[in-house]
C-alpha cells in the first residue's frame, strides 16, 4: 500500500508553541497572584487540551467550578499572543518541501 496523503498535527508537531502557551498560562497565574510555572512544568501538562493544562497549572485550591473563567482568560491572552515566539521546529519547512516534491498531499 502506498500512502499519498500525510496529515500533521500543527501545534507541538510542526510548530513549537510551548513558550507562547507557557506565557499565556503564566499571565493568568500572575493576574491572580498564583505562583508561575516553568516552561518544563507547562510542557509536562501539554497534550490533553486547555482544560487539562489549566487544571494542572492552577493551584489545587482553585475549585472546578472556577476553572472556566481562568480558561477564558488564558484563551483571550493566547489569542492575542499566539505568534509571539511560535515558529516551525528546525528542519520542518525543508521536510515539508521534500514531501511535496515527492508528490505527497499534505494536510
């Protein structure tokens, strides 16, 4: 079987978004005088959607019914800053060019 199409996840696969995501998390934490998280701590909480990310990064004293408001703050900040440091991982653009030249459809 020959594959003709390759589908990529963009966030964290093609693009290094970790710093912008960490900045958004820490913006929310700072706004509420909570301790900030390191980039490594935020990276450890990535991969299971924003609700999981924020639940892992907010103090355990934040009740579940309060979570939505923090998530909205995160989304608002991230929406304005999602391209501050985000960039393709090294070699990604070249790899995509090679795949296109080999005839693959990319999505």
